[in-house]
C-alpha cells in the first residue's frame, strides 16, 4: 500500500514540475532526481545520507496537515552589542529564507496529539542562537507549561551567535531554566538532534530531554571538529561526534530514521501520558492452564531438580532471556539507551512499552543468546553505566507515573578494572538508595541467576517474584565454597546448603510468588509463562493502584525493613 501511495505522489509531483530538476548529494556527490529525493524525505537514495531540511518541509513531515499554528513571529530584532553589519546580515538571512529568525515555534498535532513544536533552520545564520531564538524557545516552553503540553524541538545549530556575544551565552541558561519548570510540572520534552547540533545549543536545550532522539549520521557535539582541530591541533577519527558515536557513549536514547520519525514520536507521546492509577489496561478474563501430557512430563522433571541442577540450568544460553519476555508480553516497546554520562551498557536493556494499554517501564539484564551475543552483552554482567541507565529510566518512570517491571538474570555485577574505575559500588548503592523511595509500583522478576548485589540493584521492589528453577544468592556456589571451605570444587555442596532456590526463598519470605516454568523456561514454554506473567502483572497493578506515591514507597521500605 505504501509503495502505491508513493507512486501516486511521485506522479503528482512529476505533473506539477515539467522540468527534470537534478540535485547533487553533498556526501556521495552523485546527481539525483530531485522529485525522488523529496519522496524519500530528503534522504539520498544512493548513499542514504541525510539532506538538511528547511522549516516548512520539516513541519510537513512530522505534523498533521495544516495543524501547525506559529507563535511569536513578530518579536522585534535588536543588535545588543551594536555589532557592525549585524542588522544587514539579519535582513539578508530573512530575505533569503523567508523566516523571521533561526527557529520557528508553535502548536501542532501529531496523529491528533497536541504538541508544542519547534524547528531550527540551518539556513538562517547556521541556526545560531541569538536572543530572539532563545526568547522564542523559552516563551514556547513557558506556554507549553501553562497549557500542559509536551514539547518537541528539532535542533540544528552551529552554536552561539558570535555577533551577540555574552547575550547569546545567556540564552543557554534562559532556555534551560524554562525547560526545568516544564519538567517540574511533569511534562514531556523530546529534542530531535539533526545535522549539525553543536556548541551552546548542545550544551543547553538539545541535551535536556526526557527522551533524546537523533537522525542517522548527525554531527552532535559541544566543540565541533573544526574548532577542536584549530584550537588544540587534535585530528579526530572517522565517525567521531556522529549520532552513532553519541548513542554508544550514552548521550542519545535512539537513532530514528526520518521515515519512521512521526510514528515514533506518536508512540512516545502515547506512552508518556501521565495517568492516575496503574490499571489502565483492557478488560481480561480469568484463565487456567491445561498442560499437555508432554508438558506434564516436563513439569515433573523440572520439580525433581536439585539446587545444583538448577544452578546449571539457569546458566544455559538456551534459557529464555529478558528480551524474550519483553517481546512476548508487551506492546509498542521502544528501547532507550545510555546513562547520559559515559556509555550505553548493552548488558542492560530497557525502555517504555504498553501492557495491554497501560504504559510501563521495563528493564532487563540480558546475557546473550550465543557466544557472539554473550560477548556483546558482557555475559549479562552490568557495568556502572548499566545501573545508572536503569536508574535514569526508573526516575523517568516516576516522573510520568509509569509502573516499573524488571527482569533480573545476572551472575553478578562486572568486576573488571573499568567497572571499579567507573564506581561500581557507588552505582549499585545509588540504585538501592533511590529505588527504595520511588513513588510508583516496582515489580521485580528473578528469571535466571540472581547474583549478589549486582542482582539486588534491580530488585528493590514492592514485590519480587521468581521463576521456579531460578536462583538468587549472596554469591555463586563456587565463590561460597571457596570462601567458607577453601575448595571451589565443593560448589555442588554449597548450592544445597545456601537456600538459593525459589521454594527456599518463598519459605524465607524473600519472594512473594513462584512463577511456573511449565517444564522449563525455553521456547516451548514461552507463551505459557508469558500468559501467566501478563495475567498476574495486571493483578499486581490493580492491587497497587489503590496506593499513592508515598504509600508505595513506605510499602517497599517496610518490605525490606522486615528482614
């Protein structure tokens, strides 16, 4: 259907324009048919590089037709430093672009959802931030706060406007302060970083989003490559400061292709709508499981396993992972990346999703599916950045009143030199500290190994549930045997005395529920386990929907105070 619509659009545009306009891609230097580039949303169909987009086209791509109403178009220009030739430069930019300034702001709709939309335009003095740019953005954010609307800003800038000197610098603080008030009101802000986003814009409103998106290949940084090279003579490697670099280093939540941007923004808007209570899901019915004969046989075998056999079973890479449950249980999952400080830790996978209509934040430790995948995810051993990413997502969930669901499967926190340099102990301690007071329900699921403080850092919940063959312990049986008996080979004996199984921990009141595995947590039982979890997750949210934020935090406090 999409191909047919694109073809119709192409024919319509072709009739409107008899001449065959050709444009040259600035990256691959190939001549391109202008009409095809427009249909491809200003993306080169030869090398897939992104053209910079003017304001009117950007609005057309993300806003519903004729829904954009511009604001603050008549702000009076001033030359605060009486900079020679500045007035003439502004007039020339206005005549060339048809814009009053380097940013347009106003109200729009995205698939019917009202937003405040801002678009920076590189054609106007390289999108640099002068006093009117800062004033328009701050005023738009203030108006959004009054009207309780989310803000979406398409950032594109060379940075501060040199002709305005210190007055330009002040716009960084002014826009940031307006966004702080907007955030304190519990409202959503999404900056979309396009090419280029540098300087004072990066160091202010561009990096202050609840969720930060970027276009592929966009240059994003404080000091641009030319400034770095000319100032300190440092030659930068290929890809440095590009969107992909920023994603890997934890500063961007997601890179979104232009063709998917409007739908992605809509999904984020829907999942971040603040609701009272935590049971806004579709009606459901009670159900019971009727395992087949094969499933009964698998169940019997599972229940006869020793503690050591369970330790070996949960270490099997074929065992279902957190991402399997996320995909099966939730809808509209959007993965969010990065700790906003240093790096995106692939051992922690997290984001926002929908549980039959109820927005939730889901976070899981992911070990990997095979050797290559395990290496990529560091065998499910989180680094400090992983715990900080998880905490960032949990604090975001608290702001938007979303319940939090964690899936824990780790042998423990990573214990390498880099982890110690990054403050592993502090990161775990901070999670325990902050999770204890979060004012939304937290449900923690032990789905495999629960290794020591590395697991506990994601398991400070109102309730903790455990898969029937999972383990949860102070440390590994091998470590236990080495410390107490000076003999690592006695790990099997250690497993039997450590009380690490689901039944042991249920008897000790460490967990509230044992999750049946229906013969083993593998592909054959994924659907049954997921149905069981989905049903009981809804029951959990119904129960805690009756509590306010302070009561939820106190309930969690008393849970751990009892041990």
